[in-house]
């Protein structure tokens, strides 16, 4: 089956927020950005700006009828702060005008007086001053301190990873329109309709039932719209509520880059102890997460960093501590991987360090320590149906690691100014929201009396293909053509109490709920067919390819005949089902439990060629064996795997979020912030689907796919590191990502 959005997207028929035809009288809102990164606000005066032509009103904290608060995990984020500025470009007011030009013209006329305070941008400095989002958290197993003395090799060091801009194609935005009874309908580009609904209800002091949040689709999310679509939607809603007119707020790209949070940069300290054979005995790591100004999702992201601190290795003694550090930067937020990649980078950096010191390949240490069936993660869950070794072994044999190694070594001996590097990158990612209660979803399936079917869930289509997968679920269980099935627009009126499309889990959760609803309808239709055929029950009936057939009488009925008859007999042709992932739990006190329904595994082999004169490089190949379970849709899954891994390659190399020391974002345009393009994509990009994998907990035996493949990108850093070492033996190339051309040159020629 082809992606249901394919035609619409390529023809330009798909509607995004900015394409939706406006009701007449719709006003435009533009947020007013704070001029500095940290200050006490003395006065904010909008009266002059409000007199500008076309301006209807400028909304500030004073216009909020309910609670001035949108914080998701902690209530630490006012919609419009009227006391302090915590980061540069923090929105302080919303200018509402008849046109966008008029709204923008008035921005400069807003007068603000403030007392500037020093800006803290470094997470370690914030931690030193005890500026923490919450107390530090430690996950551990075994006792690292007892075993250091037994280790033959110990490495210690610091590792850093930078931020990452989501660069979804569609910028943040929403349109809010008042309803006749004082409520609102909000069309939002959000991954979490209920998040928007709840925050709006709180800010406007309305019951949630008066607010409908509608989402057609997103032009990309990547986590950037899990929590951070909320403020724009609430601003539009606040204005529509005050002015009794529809209001649209859509950010320009530069505003989006300056005003919305990104992937969290981390600075980390590691210590790893191994036997002389390469067995990891102990690993101690401390993470300093740069949370930015507000909590946002940082505490949950910190949790996933701790869960994934071991990547795919069995480490008997592990101690991981994490600090969420409050700085005067944008509130960093969810980004594909959700803290997992940051944790995994550090353990890979420690292994690479140990390998250099022991003069063995990193692959030797990686392979020796891979998880196997039944091994315990440090949080107490056992590795089940663990395919880590199968993926590794197949990757090694299929892509001929041994001969690749020889070829690369030979290349490096016979070339001076160009060097190659090779890295294996095994991955492990836990599937389920780490907060157990979020792992639930529901689905509403209608069979119409013309035989067509509609399905509505909480799932948000954001390019990841969830709608295509939902159609496949319905079509397979009802045994009908996918052409009969339509996925309806997501709305909080139709499906309540939704959780965001996030954590790679939306196909599993909404797909499983849809499967339950379809099984109910299927059973009713089989009964109806039995009745029509004069059989006492449906035991001898089958439904296959839109035909009901009886194995006892051999008689057949079409899909249409049975629907018509069931409807005439007043049988319910709709079902609403709820699904909650079974068996998962996590004890927040002991930090033990089984938080994940299952894990996704895979392994990649990455080869690079470095130009040691220029500091430039080519990624020659990324070759992957990935466990997709029994893929529902291999084309959609392949797209997710390729997109994810290229996004990971970009994070590790060319994407650099740069702020100055006063908290000003310098990389706020496409010319200053480089993301992967077609030329960057490796010429050899092979993703092999692991054979004979069936995941009993996923939907129709599949495994979640959104986030895990991003982790393969981490391997490119260590492939480049190896190439640098080949040019300059003995140099210690610091594990500071991204490995930009400047950093490469400094490693090749700088003081060490
Ligand atoms: N969002 C969230 C996520 O709220 N909880 C999670 O565990 C998660 N994991 C990955 C991506 N988004
Ligand atoms: Mo996400 S990082 O799955 O919103």
C-alpha cells in the first residue's frame, strides 16, 4: 500500500495550518519577543503600540481570565510572564491586528523597561549555583565503587553533545475561533491535542468540554510540537476569547527558531572500568542537561537519558546521575530520541576511549558486552526477545566487517592526506512512554451503511505514516480493501484524554485500540452473516477479502449485503475501544520496574572518508540491520529508518546550535544552521529488515520505528574520530559533538 498522504503532499492538496481558508474577520496575532535573556521587568507599556493602524488589541498577562500558566510537568511557565524575562525572545505579549503587516509594524512601539541580570547559559555553571529544575536523579545497579579496584583498565573523561533544531517544514501555529456558547475551536499544529485543550482551559478558566482541539496533520513534529505547540494555540485562543473573533498565530521561520526549544545539549562526565579482555565491569556517568529556562518536558527527558545510559550493553555495575540545569536559554524540549541519544553518546564515547587506550577496536568491546536474552537492565527489566546479537552478527556478516576493516586499514596505510574511519553502532531503545499512565489510547470505528469505514484515534499524522498504518490495521482485521477506509481528522470532541503522538508509540497504542474496535465489529458482522444464512451461530463463518462464506453450506455473502442486513436489523455498526499497554510499571522510589513494553534493537556499520587538509568529510556508507518486528508497512518503515538515521548523522556533524554568552541565538537562519540535504545523504544507505521477527506486544506483530533509527547516526562521530586518529596517531580527539569541520581541523592540527 502507498502512503495515503503521498498524492496530497506531492500535488500540494494537503492542508497545513497556513493553508486553511480563513473565516472572514479573522485577525492575526504576532508574539512580542523579549529583548534580552535575563531581566526583571519593571514596566511593559503597550498603549502607544495599540494606537498603531490596524491594531485591535495587545494582549498581556493582564488579559488572562484564568491561571497564567502553561507548564506541563511543573507549573513554572506563565503564558506571558509579567515579572521576569528568562530567555531571549520569550513571548511577553501578543499583538493582534487586522493584518500581519500591521501587527508586525506595531511590535517596535511596545515599550519595555527592565533591569538586566547576568545570563547563565552553561549547564555546569547553573548546577554550581544550584539552579536546578528539580533535585538530581540517580539510577544504579550493582556497586561501581566496589569494583574499580578489580578493573584492569579505567578511562575517565568528559563528553558533550550539542542541541538540535527540529526544523519541521511547517512552523508552529494555530487558529482559534469562538463558538456560540463562549467556547473555542482550535485548529493546531500539535502532537498533543489534549495538552493544548487542557492548557487553554486553565488559562481561560473554562471546562475542557468547551474547547475542541482539531488537528488535520502536521508538517513534521520530531518532538518539537509535543509540548511547544501549546503556547501559540493558547495565545490564539486567548485573543479569540477576548475579542470574539477568530485569531490566527503562525510563526515565521526565524521566530520559530528563536522562540522554540530544541534538543537538550548535555555535558557529561564518565568513568568506565574494564577487564583486560574488554568486559565492562563498571560505568559511572553524570549528566548535566541544559534544560533552558523552564521545565517543559526536561524531567521526563532526563529520565530517558538515565534509562538508556547503557545503550545495548549489559553492565553489571552502573551508576548514572543526572542534573537538569536551569539556564537562560529557550526551554529545550522533546526531540526524536527524547534524551536517549544524549545518554547513548556518552557510553559510546567511553567505549571508544577505552578502545584507544587498550589498542583494540571499539567493535571488539561493543560486541563482547552486547545484551543477551534475560540480561537485566539497570532499572530491573529483563531483556526479552532480545535481538541485539542477531542484529549485530547479521550486520557484521552481511556487510563484511572483517574485509571492510582490512580495506580501511589498507587505504589508511597508502594515503596520507585522506583517511578512512569505520564504526559499528548497535542500538537499543525502550518502547512506551516512561510515565506508565501515558500508555493508553482509544479508537472510534464506524462502518457506514454504504460499506465504507472511518477510524478516528488520538494519533497525529505528522509525516510518519501513522494514518497509513491505521488503515492497514482496519483493512486487515475487517478483511476489506484499504480503499474503503478513511482516517478522520483528530479531534478532542471525538477522542478524549489523548496522549501526544510521541515516544514512537502512536502506531502501537492507537493501532492496538483500533484493532480491538475492529474485532468487535467483525464479530458482530459474522453473527449478522450467520443470521442471514440461517445458521445458529458464526462458528462456521469466515470473512476473507470482503466475502463472508460458510464452510458448512458453502454459501457466500458480500460485505455490502451483510452491512445492509445488519443495519436493517438494528445492529450497532460502530465501536469505541480503549487500549492500555499491559504489564508495564515503574517505581519512582526504587527506580526499578518494567517501564517498557519491549525494546527495539539494531546495528549499523558506518564508513567515512576524511579530507585531512580541509577538515571535510564524506559519509561513504551506512549499512544497517534493524529489527522492525513484523513490519506493517515496509515502505513507511524504511522511510522512518532512513529519515531518522540521516537526522542523527546531521546532529552529530553539521548541525550546530550556537548561542553567544548573552543567550542570543546566532544560528537562527538556514544560512547559519546547516541541516542534511540530498548531497549529505550517504551514497550507500542500506537498511536490512531483520528476518523472522514478530513482536507479540506491538500492533500486528510490528515494532515501533519513529525514534530508534536516529541512534545509528551517533556512529558517524566515532568513525570520524577513528579517521582523525589514523592521521594523527596518539591524539586524543575529544568526544564533543557535533564534529564540525572546524572541530575536525582543531583535532587534526590543534594543541592536544
Ligand atoms: N514523550 C514523553 C516522549 O512524554 N515521554 C516519553 O517517554 C517519550 N519518549 C520518547 C519521546 N517522547
Ligand atoms: Mo517525541 S521526541 O516522540 O515527541
